[in-house]
C-alpha cells in the first residue's frame, strides 16, 4: 500500500479527498489547524481511519518539515 501526503486536509475538499484515498492508501493528512470538529470531519467516521495519520504543521513558519 503506497503512502500519500495531503496538504490542507482540514479544508472541505481536502477532508473528502483524504477520506477517499484512505480506502486504498496510507495517508499522511497535514493541516496547519487542529483537527476539525467531529460533526464536520468526514475522517472521524471513516471505516479506514487506521490508514490515516494526521499531522499539524504550519509550513509558513517551518517549511523544512516537508523535506
């Protein structure tokens, strides 16, 4: 199973994209903000939550994190 990095995972489209990718990939979901409220987060109810690893990075302040 390949691993995919998704930046902006807390956005509406990013959150949906991560949920779909997690069905067949390991996903590193990155956002500069904290996890969304479970009522708004498609990931919290995902059957594939074990395939998602969430990281909170602010790449504006620490761009070396992505390297």
